């Protein structure tokens, strides 16, 4: 995992006792954050080609880590205006976003969004 992903996972563990879960045998690098009582996901961590999230073709196609999480659709425009946050890759619903975990979005912002997810 990338440095920001590790920091976020540690912070969530300290706050809520939650640990990353790796439920996908065919995708061992993908992980989810689950609500301990309901077992529902509130975050999905994936490693992908950057262009899949940004929509911009890049010659070197770097791999990045992305956090998908749920947001309040009333906050979508404001949230999507933040550099490093995109419409939800793979979820394709207006209440999910994708955050590239490359330190573009500060940890405090990511954690605040996770708190509300």
C-alpha cells in the first residue's frame, strides 16, 4: 500500500477499530473498510491505472491507489471541485467519489469524508 493509504488505514483503526478487509481472492490488492456492526462498505481501496479515474490518456499509464467512498449528493459539486477527487470510478453513481491517494488531497480531508461516508 501507498504511504497515504497506510496513514488513512491507521487513523481509521485508531478512531474506530476498523481494519482493511481483503474480500476479493482474485484481486488481493483491493481492500474495503466496513462498518463493524452492519458489515456494509464505507470505502473501497483499489490500485488502478490513473487514466481510468481521471479520464485522461497518459503515455506511461502509472498505477495509483484510489479510495472510493460514498458522499451526500448535496455535497457532490463542492467535493468534486477538490483537486484529486473524481466521480466514483466503477461505482458510476452520483453518491460515490474516487480519491487518488497520492497526497494531493490532505489526510484530514480524506478522513473527514470517510467520517461522513
